[in-house]
């Protein structure tokens, strides 16, 4: 038997990420969530959970998918992802506490 892993989806979080500036170039508008596939998240033909997203404008998003991350890109992605992850954890803890 093959077990299918449940991947967390959160449309509200994706809307929030869309409201931010691109983490690579700083452009506002036409920003989409880019799912980060580092640290063992995702897999072949599997999108990582929605909390593993950073904001990227269309040109940067297409470039990263076509060329991959450069060192400077990855530093910026990591810097953007950490506060977003902390925010997700705080929201989850608040929900658990009933706030």
C-alpha cells in the first residue's frame, strides 16, 4: 500500500504572499507565491506546502524556474522565507490558544 502524504494548502496565506513585494527585485504588483523546494519539502511532481512560499514577480519567477537559484537569489529567498514561516507559526499558536 502506498500512503499519500497530505500537503498543507492555505489560500489566505497565498493571498498574503501575493500582497508583498518580490523578494528578489523588490517589484510590487503581479507577484505570485513561489513554492520553495529546499530542505526536503516537496518531491518529484509534488508541490511543497503553502507555508513554504516567497513572493516573486512574474519575471523573477520565470527566471528562477528556467535557470535555478543563484547564490544571491537563494540568500534573498531565505531572508524572505524566515519571517513568513515565523508568522505562520504565530498564527497557528494563536489559533490553538483561541486568540
